[in-house]
C-alpha cells in the first residue's frame, strides 16, 4: 500500500436513487441492520411509504454501506430507515446521509424534520440540531425517542408543543 493512501480519509458519496437495482441494495442493507442485527422487524422491505419517498445510498470508497429515506408530508419531512453497516459505523457515513437528507428537506421548503431515533444515537442526532420530543418509547424491545429539527427559526414549534403533550 502506498504511503499516500494511508493518509487519505475514506471517500463518502451519498446518492439519491430510484433504480430497482439500487432499491435491492437498500433492502439488503436494511435487512442486515434492522432484521438480522437488531431484530427490530421481520420485514425491512414492504413499507408503504417507500413508494412516495426519496431513497439514499451512501458509498464508502465506492462500496454501498448505508441507506436512509426522506418522506415529505406537506411542510413536514420525515427521515426513516437510516442504517449504516456495522463495520463502517463511525466513518462519517451516517452524518453525510443526514446532511444530504436535511439539505433536500430544506430545498423542498420543509418547516421541520421529524424522526424516531434509537436512544443510543440521541447524541448523534443532537449534534445535527435535533431535539427530543416526549418520552422514550419501545419498538421491538429497542428504546426510541421522537426527535425533530426546525429548518428555520420557529418552524415546527406548534407540532413540537403538541407532541410534547404525549410524553409528559
């Protein structure tokens, strides 16, 4: 291995995807993380919101290693199915995917973004500007927390107050 390659940071690329081949790659990553590793769900393929959503694949040095989904509901953006294969976690792939989805939500004139975070990842999302809403809940034996981020000052405050009522 050349000395120059030892000093280079991994190259991360995030792409919006639509092809059947790319969707199969997405489903394979979801299956590896949410079905096999976490046992969160028995099926990471048949989500009715997939058809109306924008899907993302993240590549690390040319290999697909992460995925996420952005779904728009009026001025609300929802992020779901964020997953990075275990060996590549901590490499910046998750942050790159989140930044791409947040940028697209902003371009789409969303007021705010909402997601269900696994509690072990709360700090990750907080560093990206998300705040917790309500109390922790359990989904398939894994604790989760609703989180939201306003995309411009004051955006989403009414919905945040509404959602906070359920956790207090």
